[in-house]
């Protein structure tokens, strides 16, 4: 298995993997899988901070980071991990974990200060994510999590995270 930066010619394979990974009724918006539409929208908006794929003989996994701005602006470079996708035939083989470690490493290389995500705390805790106290569109909950790549950088005062516009356009 190889993890690499996504390229323009990968988009159809990425959309296929994301669609299959999230192909459950609660993830549909019309006839399309909302997470697949999210990836397309983020790319169209040039809201691409990190975009990685995992491939064997074909692309079997994908992870994406889009920009997050904080209010008040304290000069931090932040990103939202969403979505993390693994083709159903390749799940439970460590591909998702490998993609997460790779995206964290690439985020450090790019100089990101904080990563945010919405997901299962039991899964993401292994990567160092903790429940965030930063207000956000989802509200403060154990599912909205953060990983400070620059320890102690999030101000202790009230802060609000703004995700890339595609999230609000799609209602997610």
C-alpha cells in the first residue's frame, strides 16, 4: 500500500471511494453521497490544504483537510479533517489509521497549528485528538475534536471555528 498526494487525475477514483465508504441512506443528499459532493465542492473552491490517497493497485482510501478560520483571529493555521474514507472492501485493514498518521505528518510539514474533526472519539483518540472547547457549527460536544500540532496554541478565551464554505452550503 502506498500513500501519496492526490493528483487531478485521481478525482473520479476519489469520488468513487468516498461514495462507497459513505453509501448509507443517512449520508445521501438527493441521489449523491454528501461527503463525495463535499470533496468536489472543496476542490472547486480551492479549499484544499492536504489531499492524500492510499493505493494498492487502485485508490482504496482518501483523506482531505480543508482550511478552518478561528474567531477571534489569533494567527493560527488550522484545518478540518473531512472526510476520511476507505473503500468498504478494504476497511478494517489499517488503511484509515495509516491515512490519519500520514495526514497528521503532512499537516506538520505544512505548518498547521491545529487539526479539527467531527467523529467518533473512541477512534480518533488513538491519534491524539481530544474533545474541543472551541465553539463551532456543530456545537461543543465530545464529537468535535482537536489535535494541537503546536501544543497550547488555542487561546483559552472563547473561540469559534469557521469551516470552509462548502460545509455550510451542503448543510453539514
